[in-house]
């Protein structure tokens, strides 16, 4: 009787939660009752106060916690989409976990079931499996710990290196900043590409679309832009640094591996994060990757730093979203895309912004890439993204095959920020270049039908051809260590050409003795030619180019100094001229870089340098 009363009193004293009592609590109470009943003799010898204290200690030490989890069951699974019954209180875009350990995200919230997209291979999931809520919206790790790493769409490292511990995490679907925290774009984001920095300038906080057919150099522009930031990130000024995030969507794994190697060779991975959702990954991961990369970039923006994010490319993200939407039985619209595909990209690209000083003064610049089919910019996704962004760089297949690379169509390419994102020096030299190129294209179309052209038209054609040649540029190079370059070119060229010819013969299993003999003779000849290598240390021209190098080269073309030079010699002139300026007139380039403008004195000096060099170059 005594044990039954104690158990009943204990049951009444335990607080009830939703009418349920913890199983552990009842077990402890019954054990205590049995112990009391079995030791009546002991209780008879023990005082009442001591028995009460022992009982109280046992009861208070019992585990009264209860874990309440909301779970559901898989109704059907297929094509990466799971229909789940029972998750009544689940939120939109909430992370859920399957019994196999796979994660998913709830997208469709219907009256009788929930549509969940699976982040991974759905073969591990079967009908009837338990699904539980995590209570957390999808988030990713952010911070400087991710720099130099390759991660998947969920922020997990996939580069084979050691794992990292991030101090903070950030939701992938945050809202874009409002109007009040923003400020107009006013700082240049230098790409190192002459055609872009002079004609289609990009500012920090801008959204500039790179659009064109496949294999026209879209990714090349993006990667050159990342490599060009090395000159700023190597410095100590945090305000000039630009951290980069490259999001690869739907690309081959081999392509992403080559790209990472290219950035590593250029020593650019140390300030870059690569987010990879390849073609072999599930469609939900390709859909999620841009938002994950954007959250990583927003960390820098909101901490007063500057970041650049490249989405390569958003066409594949739209295709992945279309696949998910159709499998979730959402009604299709134009080109079978769902009705909210515009919102898919607008909510992503609106997160790129330049913040005012009250909010840290940071920025996030976006370079989305869109692939067109046969140059059709009037398709659904291209027109959507063109209307969202602040301008576009249009690449043409025809120009690419003509050898004009980067194949930028200057007429269709535009930056809606304009010269506000240019340095004053570039404005001074490139202000009239876009107009001259536009006039050249207009006149060139009519010049094909007539032979008699007046002097003004002929002048336009001559200038346009040379400016087009001047805007050609290589790709994927990076600044090298200081090396030597002779001040006299004729002797060097003949000697090096002879050495090259004989080295090719040596490599083709011919006798190498004449080559080594020639090498010794050549060194003697180079000394006798008066080429003192130790006096002329020059940094070989890097691609992409520094802004002061671009200004010097474009000045020569726009001011008419190259009008009498053969168009075929323009590229050769540019290389030789830059080498000459870097070796003999480094102070002038430094003045342009520090002052950010071309004063009358600087212009006179630059004119003198160009004129004197042309006289020796043509001779």
C-alpha cells in the first residue's frame, strides 16, 4: 500500500506536457516503488525524515526531459522529388532530413503533402521512410576560412583538402538590401581588359551581364577579371582588395578542375572561393549554388569589404529550376519555364549592391553569364536577365572567328553606370573612342559597295581599323617576375630566332652539338651588340593589363599617332611600346596610377614618348 501511494503521489506531482508523461520518469517511479516495497524492514529501522529525503533525491534526479520531433513519411520518391505526408508545420525552404541521412528542402506546401527536393542521389530513399524537420532554413558557412577552397552548393569542401570550421553561417535566401542602405555606384572595378575598362566600364556594386553563344570567351572575361585583382589583393589597403567568388553551374568537373588550376597557377586562389554544382550533381544543387555563393559574398559586403561574384551560368540554373518545377507539377509558362522564373533571377541579382558609409561602405559586384542559342538575345531567359542587370557585354561568334578577341560587340554592349565607374585618366583618353568605333561600323557597311570615298570617310575607316586592332588582347596570363629586356631590338630578334630554329632541330633528335656552340656564340654577340641585360629590368606585359598601361596604349591610338602604321603591326607595336615604357618611363606610369588623371604636363610627356618610339619602331 505504501509503495502504491508513493507512486501515485509522484505521478500527480510531475508536470504534464500535452497529456504525456516521460517514459523515463514512470520507469524511475516504479523502480523506486519496488525498492521501497522490498525493503520494508529497512524502512522500519529508518526515520521518516530520512526516508523522505531519499525519496526526494531519487525523484529530483529523474530525467523528465522529452524530445518532441515532427516527422512524416515518404509517399513517393523519384527524379529527386519526394512527396512527404505528415510535416504539417514545415516552413518553405526549410531543411529536412531523411532516415538515410540525406538532406532535402521543402518547396511545395500543399494541403495533404509536402514536395521536397533532395540534395543528392534519391536511390537511398524509399517509400515509407521517415522524414523529420530540422527547424532550420537552408544555410551555408561563410567567412574568410573559405578563401582558396572549392565547396559544393551546401558549403561542404570537395577539393580533397582538410575540413574547415567556419565561425558563422548565413541563410542562402536572404532579402536584398533596401533603398536606404545603398549608394550609387562610383568606384571602378577594373577587369584588366582594354575593351571593357574603356568602353563598357564596370563599377563596384554593379551587375553586368556577360552574354553570348557557347565558345565565345564568356568565362575567359570572368577569369581574367579575377586574375586582375591580384595586383590589388597583394597590397595592404583593405579598401582596394576585392574578394572573388566563382559559381560554376552545370559545367563538367574537368572544366572546373582546369579553371581551379588556372587560378592556382596565377596565385589567385588565395582570394577566391569556388562554388561548384556540376552537371553530374542533382538539379536542386544547381538551383541552390548561386544563392549559396551570394551569401558567401554578402559576408564581405556587410563587413565593409568588397567582393565580386560570377555566376557561370544562369541559363543552366534556370533549366534546373524548370526541371524541379515541372516534377513538382507547377504549371508551366513560356518555354515551359514556371511563372516565377523572373523572380528566381531578380531576387538573386538584386543582392549585389554598393552600401553607403553608414552600413560599412562595402560592395558586392555581380557578373552573371548567360548562354544564347545562335545569338538569339530575344529568348525568355536572356531578356529577363538583360532587364534586371545594369548593362551587358555582348560577345559575337562572328567576331570571334574573325580573330577579334575578346569578341565584344561594342555597339550592343553597354554599361548603364557609364563613366561614373571609370578613372579620370581613362575618361580622358577613351571618351571619344566609342563614338569613333560606332561611326566606323556604320561607314564600313557602306564602304563595301563604293570605291570612291571622301577624305573624311577614309579617315574614319583608317582610325576604326586600327582601334579595333588595338583592342585585341590575349587571355589567362598573369604578371611574371622581373626579367630582362634589351633596349635594341634588331640584334635580339635575329639571335633569338636563330636559337629557336636550332633548338627545334635539337629536340627532333638531330645533333645538339651545333646548338650548344651557337648558344655560346650568341651570348658573345648579344654582349657585343651593346645589350646590357643587367641594366634593363622589365616586367613582361601581363594579361590582364594595369589601368595605367591601358591608358598609355589607348592614348596612342585615339590621338591619331597610329594612323600611318600598318594595321598588321599594331599588336607588335603594343608589345614593344609597353616594354619600352616599363623599362624607360616607369615614373610616368606611376604618375598616372597615383594621380588618376592625365595632366597637361603628363600628356606632353606621353606624346613625346609615343612620337619618339614610333620614329624608331617604323625605322
